[in-house]
């Protein structure tokens, strides 16, 4: 059984590291496993409590979101 969060975190980490081809593979797997979270906007809406903390939101933007964007994850 594949777990969506493994593909999610790997896509973000690989994208941040600059390993874009591998990040895109993981991103594709993530979206297949969790199609309702098809953009950063949908992810933010799913976890509003996390983004109420400005320090967390800034760190998330600089790391996880940056990696996902580099992998081709859409903003909207």
C-alpha cells in the first residue's frame, strides 16, 4: 500500500534539492494518491491551522512549498 505523504515529502525535498525529474515523479505519485490536493491553494485550505502561525507559514513557504513549486506543483 502506497502512502500519499511519502510521495508528498519526497517531491518537496527533491524539488528543493534540485533533483527535478525525481521530484516530478514523486509529485505525480502524490497527486494520483491524493487528487483532491492538486494545488498549493488546496493544501493550504486543508490545513488552515498550520498557516495561522506566521513563523510556520514562512518556513513552509521557503522549504516545502518552494520544493513543490520547483517540481511543477501549481499555485492555484
